[in-house]
C-alpha cells in the first residue's frame, strides 16, 4: 500500500461535515494542551495588563512566534533548546499606548512543556540531562502524529478521542 500523508483533522475554525468530507475539529491551542489559561506553567505573572505569552522557536529574525491561542509550530532542539522561549508580546490594544510597558522576562521552555506540545504525556519519563531530554523530544515522532500515520497501514481503527493528551 503506498504511503501518503494523513487527511487533515483540524482547522483554524471547526468545520461541520459536508458533501466534501468529514468535518474538522478546531485546532488545539498551546494553552489547551498545556492546561493553562494564559501563561506557561511556572511562568512569572505578567507585569500589569496588556501582555500575552507567545512561543518563539529560535533567535533568528524569521523565527516562528505564536501566541498561546494557536497550536505550537514545529519544535527543533539539539543545540538550540535554549533558544525556544516563552516571550511576552503586547496585545494589539496596548501597542498604541503612549507609556511603554516593561514586558516580563523571557523564559526557556521546559522539557515537560515541549513534550506536551508534541503530544507526549505530561509525566513522560525523559532521561538524562536537560540537553539530552530536549534531543529526545526533538528526535521523536510525536505520538499523535505517529498514530495517524500508522493506523491505516496496520489496519486498525484510530479514534483521536481515545488518545489521551497530557492536559
């Protein structure tokens, strides 16, 4: 049987079933996956109103920066684990404020958070030093993605609702 990518299962907005196929669920946001309402776990409280936590995947000018309300981008690790940071970005309404606000300090993503964003259970037993743990996370195929890829080739039904996410 030829290999092919799995059919899309999620979209920016939920889509009902139609003549063209089954519906798609709404994306799972980082906040929902991490089980937080507005800040990464163990994050310092924001200094006043107007800040939103975002995940910046590296320190390059074109780095992916996504708010907690969106799904995580691809997480690359190896020697760059320290470049995957939670940063505070001003809300659109506070960008026009005349008085500059001091954002909370950036914070490195934890191995637990990175694993959860890759669909590993929150208590997954990553081994070794922090660097080795991030290498394991970066080198692994995310479990939910693997399930979608393998199910048709193993002739087993796959129901994403049976797959327990970390949160």
